[in-house]
C-alpha cells in the first residue's frame, strides 16, 4: 500500500502574486504597453495589450512598442534610475 506522505503539502487558495513568474511572450507586432494598477514587490507593473507580456523595472530588459519606441511611462522610470 502506498503512502501519501511522499507528496508535498500545498495550501489551497490563491498564490501570492509576488511569487508568480511574470508573463513574457514573443512580440507579435501588436505591442502596446500600459501601466497596470498592480504593484509587484513594490514596483509598478506594466502589461502589453498586444501579446500579454508583463514587465517591472527590475527586469533586465526594456519593453518596446510595436513602433520600436520605449513607452513614455517606462522611459520616465528608466531615466530616473540612471
């Protein structure tokens, strides 16, 4: 007879959004980045309405619009960190 003791215990309910990985998807030439009302670990979160990717300032990449430009709200944050 098998034992269920080998299975790790998991709490039921919602996961802490700070522990969930960000969604990062390939651009589909539809990128349109906007700040969301959500904060992640104290940082503002941005999301792309075109591909569904998410970004916070601590990421090692910078989101781009479908035109290739950096969204103004993101550029403001990046410039403030320099």
